[in-house]
C-alpha cells in the first residue's frame, strides 16, 4: 500500500547504513514496516507547524522514527510557562527561539535526520511556497487563524494535514485530506467569534495531555508515510483524560464546502487574521478590542493617593490565589451577570484578567448594563507584575 506515491518512488533510491539498520531494528522486524517502510520514512519530508505542547512529543518521535527531512515552523521563544508540557525544550533554553531549541533536541535524538528550521509565523504570503516542498503537514498550532491557513494551503496543494488540538483535559486528532475526505472547513465552516473559545493560556491545559495527542499525531504521520493501517481520515478521535476514555465521531465531506466541495469558491489563500477576527500574532491583542486602558503605574499612583477606584478582577478564584492587584475585588466572569449589584454603576472601574479575552467580555457586559466609567488595566495582571511588582509570582 502507498498513501503517498512520491515517497515510495524516492524510497527506491534510498539505502540504510549499518548504523541505521541497528538503530531502527525494532521497525525492520515488523512485517508492517520492514526495511522498505523504513526507507520510506528516510525518504519522507514532513513539515510540522508549531513546536509547543503538541509539537514537542510529535517532533521527538518523528526524529526517533527516522523521518529523513523534518521542517519546523515557529516564531516564538521558549518561556518558563512552556516547560510544564513542552518537553522538547529545557530550562537552559529559556529565551531561545523554539525552532532552534527543538532542532538541537531532535538532532541529539537522531543525527541521521535533516532538520530545516523556519523561525517565522506561517502566513498566507509564505505558506504555499513552504508547504509544497513537503509530503505532508502536521498541525501543532493553538489558534484558529493558523489552523484555517494550514488547512486551506494543504487542500489547495493536495497534501494531507494531520490535525490535533488540546484544551484542559480534552484532545482531538484527525487527518484532513481533501483528496480523500473532509477538510477542516467541512467540520468548522466558520471560526468562532473572537474570545468565545479561550486559549490554553487563558483556560490551561494538563501538562501530559499534549504528550498523548502529539503522539497520536505522530502515529498517523508514520502510517501515512509507511502506507499501513486505517488512517483517521473522516474520523475525529476525541480523548478525555479525566475519564481516560476515547471516542470517535464520523466527519463527512461537505458537498457545499467552499474549499473542497462540489463547487469550490476558494482558489487561494486569504487574510486569516481578518477571517477569524483576530489580531496578528505580533500585535497587542488588547488594542484590537479598542478598550480604554489605564497604565499599571498610573493605577498604582491613584490607589496610593486613596482615590475611589474599583479594581475588578474577573479571573477564577484559583488564579486569584496565585497573584492579584492589591485591593482588587474578585468577581469571576461567569458570576458577573448575577453579581452586578455588588458594583456601583457610577464608580470608576478598572477591569483586568490574565490576558485580554475575559477583560473584553466583562467590559462589554458592564457597558450594556449601564456602567459608564470603565477602563482596562493595560497588560492585565502581567502588566502589573512587570511595571509595579516584579516580585509577584506569575503563571
């Protein structure tokens, strides 16, 4: 069987060294893989978008499996908050570009592979040119704009897209391949409204969960390359870590899909930040909400003078216990509609959370309820820690 004939053709010209035969011996003795399958792995070219929670186990296992050429795309740097789940990166690599940190770890795992690094964001301007150099793409991203971009580029180029996503204790895996089944747009025709779905930075994620989902993505990638097994095309695998249960949903190709349907209307890539209603990754997302802001140092000075300013924290109680602005009143966003009576509608209120999503939602809710003197704390709790209290623990 050959899911990807181009790999099979190149594999016919590939040889394994004695050292590689020893390294991959547990593959070679499997009748589903054998030396021919290992040659396909060596001949394969895989592009992985994202080197974070999903990318870490995925890249480690693809390197160990002997995938000959692996492209790594990411624009971020290693942060302390990554280390709880992004196991490819180490404490010594904090501040280093993620693609460089990942590539060093992968080459240490397997010096026989080629790692191509792309220290940049995947954009409509570069996606097609980059993806066409590879046999398939693995999506390890965490935002809707890049997911739609990756999906559309893969569909236009006829490439498989091994998809995974994670949030808190839940994960999803499938293979989108427009030539053989549905694409991402068949499952999600439209992106959710901005701020409706919290990110992992807002909602959290169990540290070991990406290890499960990223490994499942690696399995599907190896199956695609070697040409074995039943692919997850048309099947969305759902994993619940709290219950340790896995279930499956059928995904059907949408005949009205504008990308891969019977009468497609999408013939090129678009501005995916505009399509998803999100700010570019390198722009302050809070500015997109057009909220009036108050600088942390200005708020600190006003509080020190005893001015009547209500500081409203809309995070959850367990976040509040980690750190908070002094004098802040905690009303979690989900409780705010029924606790409006605790706030003075004539008072000046400064709202904050960890990022910008909950602040924006609280701002709109209060505005609609008749509160007129509203501001957002610039930078949220992180802005306060950076400018006012550097000793404050951050998460």
